[in-house]
């Protein structure tokens, strides 16, 4: 669908329509979703993204389907698992414990998924662990390993190292006043096959102004990768599953949430990718209740578009929930 996915999400297709039905009970939940969207390959027009079946006990949950994930402390970028990634079909198991001794609260998830990838190693095993030792500190780490076929990684890389990607991140929050809080966060990722590292550093400020909430965010990401092409291992249906990039990316902007369910965001992003001219992108998002549902819109301007990109682009999505 062409919807805004939240966080750093962007429209994925030119147009589409999706319908779904969801049931939630005490121990299980499920959603059946079916959609049609514009796609280059005719076999990809119809999709079931968003469908899932899950069972939950006291501390354990098991799920199967096409679930979106966001692994990382950032708001616009995530080195472990990004919001722009299309959901992968897979099965997962998670465990959470609110009182885990010195670890504080604990959450861990592991999953097996299948990618639509141009390499043989198109099966993915990924695990994420997050702890909160105190109410002002959160730590998280993740690991991804690809396998399948010849178990070789990206065929464009001439080495015999084991493929895999490891990340480590943290978030430090602090109260600034009765109505404001602040936080700084960082994330580090390394590719085992190439020894390339990626770093993300960010900060945020939040204010409660009467009944309205305002949040300002700034993030910078830096990558050491000097190759001209992204890793094929990270691609699913031509979309990367991680936001790690070559070069430098700086993002600044903010979100506003009004008490009447109207919300908007404005962000500036500067990319200084390797072997390319730096370019700036301005992006605005707005959502509001409309016609007994919700209307979401996005408009963006790119000052240095690539050959196959538009200078001005956007998206419009209407959601209606039957009762």
C-alpha cells in the first residue's frame, strides 16, 4: 500500500488498496489481510502483508505471518531493522519479563523468515534482546544471520567470512522540567563479512503543552562502506530491511500530536552518500479524522533527485474501520 508507516516510513508503491479483518481474544489474536498494489512484477500485485496468527501465554508469545518490526532506539532510522522494510513472512517467538533482577525488564524475540532476495542465502535468522535496568536507561542488541542454498553471502564479495550483522544500542532519558523530557541514544552495527561498521547518534526533546504533545528529533548516521552497491543480503523485494547506508545522513525535525487526534510532522534530511553529491529532502506528514475514518498524507521535496526519481513526491491514504 502507499501508506505512511510511521517513524521513518515512506510510501512504498504508487497506489493500492488493502482490506483486513482482525480478531483478538485472551490468549490469541489474528489478522487476515489482502491487498492489491502497483508492482513491476505481475505476481507481486496481490499480497497478504499484515496477516498474522499469534498465541500468548503469561510471558511467552508465538506468532506467524507478515509482521512489521522496528528494532532500534531511533525515530527516523534503525540499523537493526528499519520501518521502510516490507514485512517478511516468518515465524517468531518472544519472551518478556517485567522483573528480571539486575536486568530490570527483559524482552527477547527470535525469528526465522524468508526473504525475496537476489542471493541464495535468502533465509534469515534474527534475534533481538532489550533490557531496561532502570527507568532512564534502555539497552538493546540484535544479531542477524543469513543461510540457505550454498549458504554463501553476497556473491559480489570475494571472501570466505561468515555473513551476519550485529548491532548494539542504548537510550538514556532524563526529565528536564515538569512538562519536558529529553533523551540521547546511539546505535552501532557491524557487518561480519565485510568488517564495515555503521553508527547512529541521536537526541530528542518532548514537551507537553496543555493537551498537546510536541517532540523534536535530530539524528546522524555514518557508514564506513566504500562499495557502490548495497548488500544484496539486506534486500527484500528491492527494499532494504536495515536503514544502514553508505556515507552520512543527517535528519532533523519534529512531531506534533493534538488532543483532537490531528497529528503532523516536518523533517529535513541531508544525504551525503559515497561517490554522490549531497542532497536535501524536506518531508511533511499530516493525519486527521475524516469521513468516519482517518486520512493520512505526505508531501516531500528532493533538491537533487536521481535519474529515476521525482523532485516532488507524496502519498495519500484513507483508512476506515468497520465496527
